[in-house]
C-alpha cells in the first residue's frame, strides 16, 4: 500500500510558485521522482489561492519516505525554498 503525502507551500508575491518552478527547472523534482520508492511527485496550483502550491507526493512505504527525509536532498529543497522567498 502506498503512502500519499499532501503538502501545501504558501508564500508571498509568488514565492510558492517560484519555489515549485525552480524545483522543476533545477532538476531537483526529477531527482526525487527517481528516488527508490517514489511513485509520484507533482505540483498543482489552486485557482482560489494564488499564493499556494499543492504538492502530491506518493511513496511505496514509510522506509522510502524516511530515506528521502534523511538524504541531502532535503537541504537542497530547503535552500530552493529559501531562495524563492
């Protein structure tokens, strides 16, 4: 059974969308999609909340999520989020 994680990123002045765009442009999202156990990693933009981004992130099991969270990738994500404002 897969584990589905829904995350919302909220920002100001388009910062959340800039973050998601940079995740894609930098190839970071593609690297996450290639991680063992990742089954889906996609960003969505709600019409009613222009400063919000929804991430749908699905993993094979908790061990896959734990490996991802323990990886250096989390530092990359945090830096991209900080740079986006």
